[in-house]
C-alpha cells in the first residue's frame, strides 16, 4: 500500500517559507530541515510518521528515488510544492524536539522545538493540476499534516483527515431564532453571574440568562428553535471565564426548553486572543481555550471550525446555518483583522448546495452564514488605533460574492457591539445586461448582548439581542435592547424578504 503526506504551511511571519528553505539547500550543502508546525490540539500522527519514516529509510537503503511530500501554502499567495524527503525525525511520545541540525535549518525558527522534522534535498514548485495529480487533493480543513493513501491496486486514494460535514436535519421545538453575541464573560461582562440575594429593585441583580429567558417566555411568549451565538463569549482570551459562559448557555437553553444541539457557536477575536502574543501561528496556543470549550460543550472533537447544520422547524421549514471562523490569522502583522479565507468555506458552500439539490426540503430553505466580524461598515465613522485596527473582514468582498453566488440569504455577526441591518447585491457576481441581482444578501449585526456598559458604543449604552422568525416569504426581525437594570424592550422591528433558493449560478 502506497502512502505519502501533505504538510500545510503559511507565510504568516512575513517571510517566504519556501525561499528560506531553498536558500539553505543551495548554500549549506544541499539539504534543509523542515519543521512540522503542528497545532497544539492536532493529532500527533505518530503512526503516520512511523510509516513515512520506514518508507524513507527503505528508499535510502535501496537507493531509489526519495519520497515526495506535498507542501501547500494557503495564506497570502497560494502555492503548491513537492519536496524530496530523505530523512524524518520525531519523538516516540510526540513531544517536541530541537532541530537535528540547526546549521541546515532556516534561521528564523532554528532554535524553536517542534514534534517532527523532515529533511528535504529539493523543493519543486507545482501548478495546481499537477499537485492534485500527484497528491490527490488540496486539504481545506484545519490540520497541518495529512496522509495520502492509495489502495492495494493503486487506483483509489484518499486524503486523511477529511471533512466530516453532515446535513442530517435536526428537529426544532420552535420557529424563531434567538441571536446573541459578544457576551464577554470575565472582565467585560456587565451582568451578575448568580441572582443577588437582595436587590434595590426586582430588576437589579439578575444574571443574563434570566433577563433574556424571562423576556422571551413571559413578554413575547415566543417558542425559540435555534440559539445563535456569534462570538466573543469571553474577554481577552481568558479561558478561565469559559465555565461561566458554559453555565449561561446551558441555563438559557434549559429555560427555553432546548438542547445543546439547538445551539450555534462561532469564535470571536476575544475567544482567540492574539494581541501581545508573539508568533501565534507556530503552535496556535491562542485557539486552545476555545477549542477545549466547544469540544466539551458539544461532546465531540471538531477538526475544523467551519461547519454546517440543518434544522427543521415544526412548520417544516429548513434553516441551514453555515458556521465560519473569522478570527483566523492571515499574518502576524494582520492578526487583529477579521479574515475567513475562501478555501475554508468554498467546499462547504458547494457541499450545502449539492446536498440541497439532491435532498430538497419540502419547503424552500433559508440559508444563514454566521461569523463574528462584520462584512460591511457598522459605524458611521470607524477610527482605528494602533492596537485595534479597523476590523472589517479583509476578505469581506469575496465573502459577499460567494454568499450571493450560493444563495445565502442572511449573514449574522457581532463584533462592533452595535445592532446593524444592511443589504448588498454585488453586481460583479450577477450582472446580466447591467441588470442588478434579485438575490440580495442581508446582513444582521447583533450588537453586544452581555458586555459591560463602558465597552458599548457611545450613544448606544444598552445591550441588544435579535429574534428572527421565518415566514413563507420573509424573515420578521425584532431587535430588543436592555441594561442590567432595565428589562428588554423592542428597539427595532422590520421585515426582510426571502427570495426562493436556487442552485448557484456559476
């Protein structure tokens, strides 16, 4: 059985990874050590490393051609390469080790430790078709090391790990969607964690789950089917606050008669805090608290933070939620900007489209994309500072193009702590004889549902949440505002049209 591997890398440290390694090969004796920059939560892949090492040693003894290992860069300018591997070093327990030879290791990371090292004697650039022909596919999910394995006949091959998406419908107990965001448990949370034993009045001293659930059950009498949380569950990446966030979500779901499977959660920049953290892409330690939280909350380990879930309401309406991670690092210099990356979601959008085409629901579906960062300006004027630049998604234009192409109706986000509703219909995707598109994308920003008052925008000193009720041809929106002392009251109401979903027009 034949196998090889693909290593995913990036130029996030503002240096050309491939050129730095090629320089060592050309000037330091014809070889270079390439480290596996494994993510902290990634599988150590000891079995794969052992098999690859055995193959490399066998090829060396028999003096046959070296094992070719694929290299792909998915940040910045995409690149595809094949490296000739002549040696592999790793530890038996998966612990990190120094370079086997610092003198033939690129200077910018030669003193760091990594779980595996690959010795290359040549790195060839490939065009995408040639890469796919040699290595089967281009992985799009989070791991940085993949196994490419062929069957005994050498005819069929697969790349592991692979996507594990599912659109098996989950029944809901209600029609409406509750949208909350920017809870900021920890330093910036503005509500008590437990009910006060005594208070000045009946409104003071109530935890957030009680404020929200009381309004929905008693004032609105509205059955909720899905709860969407669009990031920033904690403050400044302090993972010690996740137990408080988890308790809030569990209690809120219980009060609304829902289960954890009825909850959508995506990460925000406070959940994956990178400010004042050097070289976060070497181990991705900034992601670890959030990943541990979601794995524990949902009771499963997620390889990728881009997912899809399909719900079916009591009225038979399908609600499809495409979950995206916009807190992804493009480079160290741009780490505080929002960024998703097309290769992270394009295959997911195709999967959603193909599934709906092959397994069409009885009622036309409504498609939602959920992310943290905004894709349109929220504030009238946005002034960046040195630590916090303007954080509109860097790839917002591309996101909106693809959302429109694949029939996404609504984009739900948080981040700027201000409620926002907008509409876009990019001409560059659908423009037939200068006719504008009849498939607009509506953007709905939640604001902050739990942030302390002093982190809210000037002139908007209240928290907000959204309640969206699907109807046959529209989505009814209610935005409520409240404070730690004032109960939720309707702030805005409007209706947004839902055009029938069609397969993408590509």
